[in-house]
């Protein structure tokens, strides 16, 4: 029986454990200690910091794994590349994982590889920051290079905001430097893909529903991309350039982009499947279990076959439930009846839980996934579903 190590044991990784089980694959859950559901779902577990490549390698050798993967989080990407290279497993190289796991090295690779992206400067201290502010144009973004979920990232419209947010970013990051880059004002979009032995198995641009916080934060995705006929080819061209520049191969791919004046700019790219229901988005669109494809890829079990002839092209939409206030949940009222077009309607909270006003992905309350004949039908259905949900807070 093949053995797969899965980095992360939260609700987001549970479908990976389930997909592996269906394939008759044994799993090892890796995370720091905690009441994580993945520990129950897995056959074996390891209390290991997934952001520590050497520690993950030690665990991988101990359990004699045949493959390693994750989804929906960045923390373990560098460890996956390191383990795959050291143990000769299918996956990214350590260099590619290191580049895609650090926003500064990624941007430098983009510039060298001809990828269209924002101008940026690496900042180590306030003196460098002062010079960078003079060299770039507002609005700007102060950005941590090593965090996920929009943490440590702040839009700035003035010099005062740059310096204030620089302090906040440096308090959050684990590095002694950060990025200052120009903020491209346009429409954000995403693209999911998968690389296997140098081949792009699919390329799926998607619309992003963004929550306006310090920077636009994705809280939902939908397909097909509304400008697919007009800009789909350019999205794929920039994606291929970014993949080549970073050296990403033999992994799922998650890419964030911005469209401005008909041009596509790459914000960042990572060698793992995206979060916020993106694996479900891909699976519903192509009529496959995308989590199974991720498992097959990590174990070199011909994932390309899953995309051969995959043709449903099913419109679908995901939406994160969030709160506009801090408080303690008193009750959750959901009057929606089960329906074939509601793929998922679930809550991550219970009465008595304290929740925060939404700022990033850690503040989510639940999710909705719907399908329809087209995007307009999906959006109309979502409005109807949300109208029948009421989360009450204690006064």
C-alpha cells in the first residue's frame, strides 16, 4: 500500500485524506499539536512544524512515505520541495519551492523571466524605505514575503501610511525584510492549473469575489472567467511565463493576477492548490474529484488521465460566510432546504463561539458552493441562499 504524507490537518485538508482513502492509499497527517480533524482522518500522524523542511524530512524518512502534498496553505510548500528532492519523490524541486514560497525571490524571478508584474523594492530598514517611497508611485503595498491569507500586506496611499504599515508588517513577518511595491489598480482574478512532467494539464482562470480590507482579499471564486474569450489566452501566456520563471513542475498551481486596461499582471504564484473552495471549483467545472488528482500527482499515478476528455464545463460559484462585527454567536438560523444545486452549505462556527469582524481567511464563518446553468444563475441563487441565513449575536 502506498503511503502519502499530507501537510496540514485542518478542515481544508480533509478532502485530501478522503480522496487518498478512496484510492487505497495510507496517509500520514503532519501538523503541530492541536485538535485538528486531520489527525482523526489519517492512518498515522506526526506532530511536526510543516514550515520546517528539515523536521518534515526527518518525519518523512521515519514513516517511509511514497509521496507528499498539501492544499490550501503555503506554510508547507518549502518542505514539500525539500522532501521531494531529498527522497526522489514526485514534486517540485527545493529551489522552485523556495522561490514560490518567498514573495521577494518570486518577484525577482518574474522580472528575469519577462513576467508582467508590479514594480517592487526589497526593504531592510527605514532608510531603504525612504528611498523606495521616492522611487515608486502611489498607491503602494507594504508586503510580508513569507505570510499567507493577506496577512502582513497593507495598501498605502501616503508616505505616513507606508511607514506606519511597515512597522506592522515587520512585526508580523519572520524575515528581516519585506517588499514595497506599486499597487496595480484593476480587477483581480485567479487561475488554477496543474503541472505534470513539464506539461500544463489544464488552465482555469476564475473570477474572484474580493473583500476590501487592507488589500482586496478573496472570499469567493466563480467560473467560467467572464473575460475568457477576450483575455483567456493572455492569462495562460502569463501563467506559463510565471511557471517557467519559478521552475514549478509536478504540482498543482495557484496564481493570483490583476487585469488593468486589458493587460494581465501576475501578483504571485504558488505550487499548491488554492484555498477558498478552489479545488471544488476545479472539480465541479471539469466533472472530476480534483483532490484525487492532487493525490495521484503526488504519487505519480497518472493524474493526466483525469483531464483527458473532462468536458462538463459546469458553471459554479463559491462564497465565504463572514461577519461584519466582533461578537459571540447566539444562534445560527438557516432556512435553506437541501437542493441539487447547493453543493455545500456549511458553518465553521457554533453558538457560543466568539467571532471577529472579517479581516482575512482565518475569520471565516462558513461557506456556500452552488452550481447553475451560467454565472448569472449562480449569483442569483447565492443571493437567495444568503437571504435565508441569519447569524444572531449576543448583545
